[in-house]
C-alpha cells in the first residue's frame, strides 16, 4: 500500500511539473489529474482505515504482524504494525521476550525494541542481534532501510556499525553475495542506476566504515569493487 502511494505521488509530480498553469492544461491532462486525485483520495482513505485496524490490535497480534512484515524484505517504517507498536511505550518487555530466533523474522521486532527501550535492546545478546540484522540485510527486497553506500546510512545499517568490530565476521559472510540491492525513490533510483550496488557492496562498505572509522567511497564499477573485495579477503588470510 505505501509503495503504491509513493508511486502515485511520483506520478502526480510528473503531471504537475508538465503543466505551467491550470489554464494551459489540455483536456486529457486535466482528466488524468482528476483520475489521479480520485485514486489518491481512495488510497488515503485506505491508509487511514489500515492504521485504525492496527491501532485496535493487541500486542501479541502486532508481534505476529511484525514477523510477517519482516519476512517480506522491506522497511520497518513501511509496516503499519511497526508504526503502531512504537507508539506503545509499555510493550518493550513483551517485545524483548518475543525475540527467539537469529533470523530475518525478528528484524522488525528488534528495530522496534531499539527505538522503544535501549535497556531491553542491550539485553539481546550481540551475536543474536547481529545475526538478525545481517540476515535481514541479505534477504532484503529493497534496501532503503539500510541507506546507500557512499552516501548515507539509515538506522538498520547504523545498528550494525554501532557494534563495531564484532560485526565484521557477520558481514564477511555476505561478501560473495552479488544479488542486486535496489532502492526506491527518485534520487535513490538514480544513484542505484549509476552504481548498481549489490549485497556484497553493502557488506564491504560497512566493513570499511567499521575498520577505518570513516566512510570510504566505493568505486562506481562493480568489477573494481569485486577487486577490492578479493583484496580484502586475501588480507584476512
């Protein structure tokens, strides 16, 4: 649903930018705008209704929804369950007790816990947190929750960086993963089209930042990045 809204908003921007004024719009363009406005209104009503449904859920129901949403490989902030549970200040202990596995399934719950209660978050063993985060990174379908190498990191990537050098062995496991790491958003897509970042590039960029204590820019060409990965591996032997 949220992805559709983003697409619709992008469409609106294109339509509006192509029209200098209301008076100069061709009839077909006005009709397209009206159709868009009708669809946008419908999507807004659906979004409000969805938020209301989730606001009525119990903590246990929200936790189940968080687990389902995490497995789709998208972003916590695009989950209605995530947005709802972080509003509830008394759920941290229940969230903490619900984290049982070291996999992507727990990703949204872990990030919600981090946002809600640093004390309970710190009680999660580091090895479990890092396994959850790197499994989520490896299995993401879109990578906006992580940021973009060379440009900025989002909260999920920063959570890995915060653990420091202990994160490196978990990231090294992803250095052979050449699966594409696409992002959505107008500027983000342009960056992706330029660099075509992959999971292994995210892993290398995070390792570099942890080891060097600063952002090291990755080359634009994937082949050159592969050479850097190969060099890193040789140096670890």
